[in-house]
C-alpha cells in the first residue's frame, strides 16, 4: 500500500478500481505540409467549430455558478484572440507542419514555460490553453472528446480534466476524480462539486496505476493506492456510514423548515439557470430565493428579447407552482460582460457601473425584463429583487419604471399580478439606510458575497486574498443583525442569500439574529434544514 496526500475539493469517500486516463498525445504525428494556405484554412475551420461548440456549451449547459459559465467564454475569447491565432499560423508556415501538430507544440511549449509558476491566474490560463488545444486537436483529428469510463464505476486518475470533460461524463460511473493539476477553486473542481463527486488535486500518478484498487478520502485529501485489508475494511465501514448519513438527510426532503422550538424559516435555493431546477425539486427546497437572471444575457450576440425572457420565467413559475421564486433583475457589468452590452472599459469594474446602476442607465433593456417578469407573474408565485442598490434615489427610479410598465400592460390588456419586491443588501450604504429601503419593498435579502468584499475592501475574486477575505468578520455579522432589525422595525422580512447562508456553523447565530429566510445552493438545502431543525431558540 502507498499513501498520497493531496488537496480535497469535495468531501466524500470512494473505493474502487482506478482508470488511468491519458490523452494519447503520441497519436498526433508531425507531417510536413506543402500547401500552407490550405493547412491554415484547416486550422481556422477547426477554430470556428471549437468556438461555436464553446458558445453552445455555455448557452445550453451553463452551470450553476457564474465562474463555471465564464470559463467557456474565456476559452472562446482565447481561441479568437489574435495572438493565439498568430502563434499557430506562424508555426504552421515557418515549420511547414500540420495544424494539429502546431496546436500541440504551442500547448506543450506554454505548459512547459509556465509549469513552475504557482500563481492561480497563470495556472488557470495554462488549463484554458490545454483545453482549447485538446479541443482543436480532437476536431483536426476527427476524434471524439468523450472519455470512455467503461462499464463499471471507476476512480478516474489523470493529469488534468477540463470542466467540459467532467460535465460530459456519466455521473453513475464516476466514483471519484484524482488529478495532478487544479485547485479547490478551479472550474473542474466546481463542476465535480456540483455533481457531488469526491475530488483530489495535486496528486501525481502514472499509467502503472491503471487497474489498481484505491481509496479516495475526500475529507482529508488522502489517496490509498492498493490499500491493505485493514484500511480497506475501515473505509468500507466509513463509506457505509457516509451513505447512511446522506440517506438520513434525504428523509428531510419533505420536512418543514422549522426550529426545534417551532419557529418557521424559509429555506430556499440559489440557481443560475433552468437546468438547476431539477436539483431544487430533488432536495425539496421551499422555493427559489435567488435566480441569477443575468445568465440569460451572457454568452450571446444580442439582448434577449422580452418574449424569450417571459417564456423562461413562465416555465420556472409553472414548475415551482405555489413555491416562491425570487428573480433577481439582471446584475450585469463588473465580471458579467458580453460584447453587445458595449460596456466601456472601467478602471475598477467591481466598483463600476454594475447591477441596478447599469440597468437604470439602459431603461429600455430594464423595462423589457420588468415586463417579462410581470407577464410571467400570473403563472406562479414570482417575486423580484434588485441587485447592488445603494440609494433611495435608485429606488424612486425603479418605482417609476414599474408604474410605466404596469400602465402599458394594462393598456394592452395583458394580465399581471402585483408581485412582492425586494432589495439586495450588498453595499455598506444599503446597510446604513436599510430602514428606509425596507419601507419601499416587501423584504430584504442580504448578499453577503458582495457585502463582504465592499465592507472589507477586498476583491472577492482575488485569490491572493483568499485567506484574508473573511465572511465571518464581526463587521459582517453586525451588519446582518442591523439589517434584520431594520427590516423588522418596518414590519418586513429579511434573510441571507450569499454563500455564508449555507454555513451551518452560523445557522444558530443567524436564527438568533432573527433572520426569516436563508437561500443556499441546492446541495446545501438538506444540511441546512437539518441544522435549523436541531436549533432550539428557547421559544424565542
Ligand atoms: C451576493 O453578492 O452575496 C449574491 C448573492 O450575489 P452574487 O453572488 O450573484 O453577486
Ligand atoms: Mg452580489
């Protein structure tokens, strides 16, 4: 038995046979080409096909989380960049080699040059180059991207996997993933997490591992290769216990979200697109507390039409029935860009013209979303909330637009309901005026992801700050309390929809603060439900 220590990116235990996957680079042969122009055209054809596939993947399979969706766009942009095209074309013409070989050479040179750099942004860039290169090679060679996992479930061990590769795998055949490259925040890890697959990174393997038995401990980041009998027995018992715990949790899927002393809490799901709806239903969420509607605006060439938005909201409303669905109006700008949006370059986009500011600058775009939401309101239990609000003036402008929209719907005899409205509390300014804001809507929803970055003045995406970005900071907890109290003073509800809402170490703290609802990723519904059902507030 050999023991390897890596980094776990999703907890869980797996025992099984290893499938060692290597991309078979040796199959890419170098051949000398005489017609360079034709070879460059071949490369360009493959490049357009790969870019179209990435766009399609983004649109159709765009994942539960914005980072994941963004990867496809970033890779498409990389493929379309002049520098990438030039590098390949000049390799083809100067070396007189075939396109697949030029793409492979470029990939390997970049990987080799930057291999020793640990900077997350560089590693991410290398992973993107590898992925687009492999995609191009597959197209040029006519092979399929699909990794054949075989008949029996396996522990897949490999150098690196792309988010697309893992997303396309049959979840039932994948016990665990072990990779050399990647990090806890890499997109592949995020997809694996979404698929609930134990994953280890930073483990170097080779093809001699193929077919061996292994144990993956996704709690401690340990891999046991060819484990001895005693270890195997111990992990079989732990695996059983793990399964039982999950089954136990599933028993809660139809239970109420109520504390041990009888206080009812709203426990809702955060989703990014329609394909996440299944998980919302599977885990028995009481509703959708945050629909990040901006995803429908990204990865495309033009604004979605009002009818397209309407049909999407109608489907969600109908699927959810009586259960509430809170549509967050488009939170565009900052890291959510599309070229047709024509957003001028900003020195500091995170502090820039984003969220509600952006929508209020583009009133026709905003009104078409408002109209779509109101038109869909008669098909279910919809509510609407506004991101990044920082002043009452913004609210006055929104209220005016809503009146206009309602008036036009009345004139056209289009039915609608007076849906509940909400403000996301994501800026320190909004916290300070939360009483005034609460008066203008039906409830407040605290977006702690942004609230933390603006309060601590730390970019939530800056990996250099990953150990310093502290969403448990006393300032954040005090702000949550302030907002809840302000809302209650105005007779309104308040809850949390940032990632911190799923942190069960804080469930009791939040409940004692009086939060009325929590909204979390679907996979966290049951652990949070369990935590709140076990919390006794002493009849508070
Ligand atoms: C937040 O900021 O906490 C939030 C829920 O919104 P997003 O993560 O989409 O910015
Ligand atoms: Mg936010």
